[in-house]
């Protein structure tokens, strides 16, 4: 769709779209990427799960070609491993956690219990969520892990049920998440709205497959929903006409990334990846009528929304699945290196100049970019605020988004 909308040719040459199956193996993904780049492919996108995206990002850095991450959600792609030829178009882990925990605040409840998949995605997301919950005045009363690919979650759900938590956080993806939600419903959790069920990486196709009777009440943050505004509805109607399904957030991210890449190449007047990526960072992004920018570290910045799965009686049928609870502007992570310095290409920055830190102005007794509550800021004068330690650490620069599927 992006190629069709752009015009099917750029810089006098036809645009060709290729596809390959990585078999979910990083070595296969890296080999395909290097072969494609050597044969003249200008950009690679999609890239589900972190190891696949990491392998292709490394190949892109080595070959000085473009990579646009539109599915994997790890924070590191715009932090530790950010590169001048890499951009990230999907809600990342930090945004997903922030949108649910920070935007919902204590409205969902003070006490949380987590059921999480036992690998890096589950453990890191749970830890990050716990920090934000504590900063908002809540607490995590317990957690239970399950192995990847599980079909029986009875012990974890029973532990959550007996914890007395106000909110059950479900940290899973794909089939694990679908099966987990089914068993949570079988135990009666979430019936009558208590405890509240919260998730972090939800796809509209999964909710459609589950059905509203099982998924009703699930609360989560997301950067794209087909019915969010006129722009998303127009895009989704075209997508549905071709695919007979509504687009997921990954579909939207791939479309936006590809269209912006082609427009940037046209504006740059060259296929050189560094020049094209400079244009990508300077040109405005067309994302269904939503204000969007691309940060120097490759993070695509946009607002997320806090959504809740509708009750069956609230839906008009079909794909009418979510209601928006509130807009959210979770803070993004970014590359941090000395102000004014140029990050060496072999350090993952590709020579891009780092954004200058925001001045540390105080408003109402605390800096406007401090993520701590007012009480925590007061305690910071006595070294009680973790954002102030170690001393040389700067407060994270706030942003309007995120971004942005599977980890």
C-alpha cells in the first residue's frame, strides 16, 4: 500500500518489495539481511522479536543501509544500539509500560500482581512497570512467571487470585497472551471489573480471535487503533478492502515507515543511506493525521492512547472492540552521550550528533521533566529520589510518545 500510494518509482527506478521467512532465527535473519543489502536492497522493515531485529540492525550498520524496526519493542534499539541508519516505528517497552501504568495512575488500583512470561521481555517489562507503579504511589504485591509456550496457567492465575491485588498485569505476547487471557476468564478474574486486567502488548487481531466475552475490560496502551481518528479509519478501510481484516499496529508502522522512507529518498535525491536517514529525521512524518517527528536516535515520536476492551453490549459488532480511556504521552528513552559530542560510528551512533539535554529549570519547586511525584522530589533534597542518583545522571528528556510489537 505504501509503494502504491507513493507512486511505485523513486529516483527514476521502480520500487520492488521482497519478503523472506527468517524462521525466527537471528542467524538466518542476519544472513538474509546481508545478502539483500549486498544485492542492492535499500531498506528492510517489519522484524518481529528482539533477536531478529537486533541481527538485522547490526547488518544494516555494517553495510550502511537502512533498517526500520516496526515490530520488535526492545528499548535498546534507540538507546544502546541506536544507529544513524536505524529508526524505530512501533511502541517500545518503555512506552507500553508507561501508557498503562502511568497514564492509568491509581485509577486502576493501588496493588498490582504480575503474570509474566519467563524470558527477557517478561522480566524487564515487569521490573520497569514496578518502578513506575511505585513512583505513582502503588505497589507490586506479587508476581508469577510461566515458561514460553505454556498452555497451563492455572498455578499462576490461582496465585494472582489469592493475592488480593486490585490489578492483574498480564505480560505476554502472541499465543501465550491469548491462552493466558482465556484461563484468566475461566477463573472469573475481571468479572464485574475487579480485579482490573491490564496488558502491555496487545494486537487487535488477538482480541478479535478471543471475542469480547473473554477479553472485555482488558486495559492497555497502544499507539494505533483502526477507529482512533479519521486518518486511521480511512487507512483501515482500504486495508480491510484488500485483506478482509483490520490492520494491527505493526501493519500501520510498516506502512508509515515505508512511505516516509520513499519520500525521504526522493527529497534527498540519492540512495545513500546516511543522507536518506538525515532526511527521515528532518522531514515531517505523515501518520494518519497525528503529529509525529523522528528523533536523532531514530525514535519515532507520537502519542499513545489508553484503551479498554468493550463489553459485548457496547460493541456495534465486527471490529468495534476498543474504547479509548485517555490519551497518553509516555516518556521515551534516548541515546545519552556527552552534550555536543559526536558518537563514533562503531559505537552505534553512526556519527549523529546527540540532542542537547533539556535545561534543568525548576517550576513549582521541582524540574518539569522529573518523573517523580512531588513528595519524591522533596525527598530528593535528602538523596531520596532515584532520578538524582548517581549525581551526574540527567533527568530523562520528556517526549510526546512513543512509540512503539512483539519483543
